[in-house]
C-alpha cells in the first residue's frame, strides 16, 4: 500500500475516495522506564526507552491504519497524519489517520 503525507501520489491518479482510515494504540509508562528516565533527566539527554516506545507505537498505529484502509477497499492512503493525546494518567494514545483512496497509473 502506498502511503503519503501529501494529497497526491507521483505517477498515480486518485480514482475514488474510500473514507478516513484510522489506526491507534494506547501505551502506558513502565515503572522501570520511569526510574531510568528520572535518573537520565538529572543529567540531560535523550530518554532512549521512551523514544523506542514511541517508535513502536507509531509503527503499530500506522500498521493498523493501513489494515483499516484495506478493509475500506483502498490501495493507497494520502494526507497521513499522526496525533497523540493523554487518555489517562501515565497512558497516551498514538493515532494515525489518512484518506483512504484507490488509484491508477496517471
């Protein structure tokens, strides 16, 4: 499946809009990661465990969004966006959303 943050795909023409494709995951902090992050924040620098968690969360949200687009009958998605929000104390949602479309060669 082609995925783009733009409203078109090079060399392809959009033939139909199938709807909004969504994919999300909710992740919570881990006590072990919190302790390590707290210590790291004393000296500064990247909080690697949190960065890794967010990379995994975005990949899972993107994968779920692509699966939803396929369920809608799309072969591509355009205008991909990510959003995050707090859903509870210590838990955040990562949401991927885009316009599901069908395409053909231009």
